[in-house]
């Protein structure tokens, strides 16, 4: 795609949500031509993400801590601990749903108001939930995890031309010890492969942020550095 005539905007700097004392700035894909599956898929290859209907990429003047990561699902091999996680949660039922369900918000609200009381999303409200997770830019699927009759987790996932994008996962706080964040990613990797797609996009790896430094544990993966994707294997991890 030729980006010469496409429209982008740049936000003013604001306090970074991830690294204390740093400022953050975003480049935003404002062109309507990009707000469809083709444009969005192309932007994801360039390191963009979405929040609701906004597609953005960090554009900070003095920091490059945010690095896009995508798992190479056809070559992925779970680690010993990831295999244990799969075995631990083997009794859960996985369902793929193509439309948002009415029972999602209650689970989201419980998750945010219990686990993320220190985040900018607290306290949760329905308008924030919808504007953050739901989008018309691309087809979405919702990966549900059930413990018998209890919905314990939902992974909001976008369909791209070459893969899936893990937008956000929220889960029942009482199941926190089940490692549902890891388990959801492992299931998203399996589902991406079942769709015959190549990558699961995980968003930004931020080494300096505890909440955002877990995305480089699914080997092999690719990381975007200076607009070029580099392959990282478990054996080399470099």
C-alpha cells in the first residue's frame, strides 16, 4: 500500500501510561481509506494497534520502548511451563463467538474493578468498555473460556489478512490463579493456526513495564525494530 497520500495525525505529548516520568505521543491513522480490513492489516504490519475505532502507533521523540511483537504460530512450540498451563486448564471449554454478548460487560467490570484499580480504566463503565474494545474496522471474534456454566474469560480478537490480533483479555477475578492471560494467548495461537494464518499480534512489548513485558515468551516470535521485523528464537533469544 502506498502511504504517500494517506492522512495521519500526531497527538500532543502526554504523560506515559507505562513508564513513569516519560511522555508519550501517538501517530494516528486518520484516513478513512485505512479504516477497513485491508488498511488495518497493513497498518498492523507497520506496528500500529487499535483502541476502539482509533488506530495508532507510539511516536515518541525520546523513547522507543514500545516494540510490536507477533508470534509465528506455525512454528510455535510451547515451553514446559506453557505446557503445564495447558494441562492445568484442560477441563475448560473454549468457544469462538462472532458477536459481542450481553454477559461480557459484567465480567469486564468485575475484572477492571478488582484487578486494575490502579489503571486509567478504573472504575469501569459501559461507555468506556464499548469505545475501547468494540470496533467496526475489522471482523472480530470473541474467544470465550467456560468452566462448566461459568464464563471465566473473554479474549477480544481482531481478524487480519495475515493473522489475528489479541486486542484485550478480561477474566473472572476468582480464577486469577488459573493463569488465564497466558492460557488465552496459547489458545489464540492455536486458533490463529486453525484459520491458516501466520501471526498472532500481541501488541507492544515494554521491557520496563511489568504489566507489558510478558509478550516475548512465545517462541519463535518477530519483533519490529526500526520498521523491520526480526525473528527471535528460544534457543538464541537475541
